[in-house]
């Protein structure tokens, strides 16, 4: 595998060259062509090695020689989509929250939906939580907190997991507000525990490795598994108790941004992801061997508004059998074509 540069997943990556200016005032060189509509399709063969694109955390490799196109969490918004079968989806044009990125969604033990995301409305960016008591029709902000969180810490790339005992665990990439996020340095994924999904208590470091960002944790075959972006691709780590993880290698799926897979009624794992290629489509994979191997699934469709692109498709199934998805939406800039980059924001 060729080595890939780790960049924020909330940045839309296109073309071959990516130049990062640093988190908060981050810009990236990318080229995106204008599409009349965006609809998911089967994954296409990549002609160039894609940039691995987690949500936050980026190599601080210097300023671009020419102005750059940019897209950051302030330009993103979180939408939802609904489905009756998990394959054919209907997009909701009204955003759940704007100036927001990297969404994750879980069904709490009481049936409420909890949406956690990176809130960029009031810098520095950090996690926030919204709750729905009506099956995702409406969401309201809650007073999210982490007891024991070091002062001036950004809680980034949040991922919520419901534990067998009904508690909820939050995984996140944590970094100090004034610290530059660079790909070559050791990064830490932390965990925090909660009885109500709103007020958490810091637990400690769950996993450390160079360039780690954007963890997604799920339970399968009696253990906890983490998919997390790293310097070489999506890394796989495992834990018996969900608090301390050990590296197990790279995920077999390449050039696809991953989210946490869900377990279907027949025991299959289903993973909704997104191609890490220019204008990459949303894609769907199933596994019948607890995630050791994955097979692409045909028939997945979700039509997006004209001129937009999507990543981070997080999916849950409700008790009534319906499906809910939250995903990050960003506008495609038609002026950002190869040879004509725009100024970074």
C-alpha cells in the first residue's frame, strides 16, 4: 500500500494534491467538477491513490504555492435521510444543524435518538449533542459535558456507542485548543462513559498511534473493534472491554472512508462508507465473517441535491423497522477545477 496523507474527513478531497494549512484556518487544494446531480453508485476504480480523509487532524505541511480551494466544518451541514429497507433512501432537504460536521447517530436505550457532531458555530470546534424524542423528525440541543476533561481540550470526531448494560460510551480524538494537528505525531483516541448519554465522565486513552483521527467503535463476536483513520489507511484495533485497544492491522477495504458498521438481523455486518476519490460516491458493504472480509452491495441509492456531495453516512435501524441516516453535506464549488484553484478560507 502506498502511504497516504491523513487529512480532515470534513474536507472534501479531490484531485491528487492536498495541502493543509492547519486546523481552524485550514485550507486544502482540491479539484471538483460540477455534477448536475449526485447519486450514489457502485465504487469506481481509483486511478490515483486517494488521500485518506478523516474528519479532523491534518498534516501541517506548509502553505500552498498557489491559492487553494477550501471546505471546513463551518461550510458543512448535517442532514438526515430515511429508508424502509436500508438500500433506497430519501434525502431530507432541511438540515438538522448547520456549521456542523462529522455526525454520528445512536438509538439510546429509552428509544431517543442521540446525534453527536463537531460543532463549528462557535470556534474552537468541538463536539455537541442533540436529542430527538420523535424518531428523528426534530432534534434539540442538550447540555453535553465531560467531567474530568482537561481544560481547553477539543473533543473531535465523536463516536457514540450503546453498551450492553445501557450506558453509553463516547470515543473521540482529543487535542488541546492551541496545538497544531499534524499527521506524523502520536494522536490519542479517548473514551468517556455516561448513564444518560448527555453527561459523561472521562475514562482515559483508548488507543494511540501516529496520525490517528476519527474513531468508530462497534461490538462483534464478543469483542469491541475500532476502525480509525491512520497514516497508512483505516486501522483496525480491538479490545475485550472497550477501554483499551490494541492494533490489529489495516482494514481490507481500501480507498473508502468508513463509519461504524451495524449488525443486521441475520448477523451480517453492514458498513456504509464513502469513496476517497474525487467526487466519490457513497457505498455499501456487507460482511458475513465478522468484518474479516467485505463485499460490495449493489442497489444502494440516495439522490443528493444538485451541486452537493456527502460523506459520513451514519445509519441506525429503529424498532419499527425503518432506517435513519445522518450525513455530512457540503457544496461542490464548480470553479475549483484542475489548474484553477481558489483562495483558501
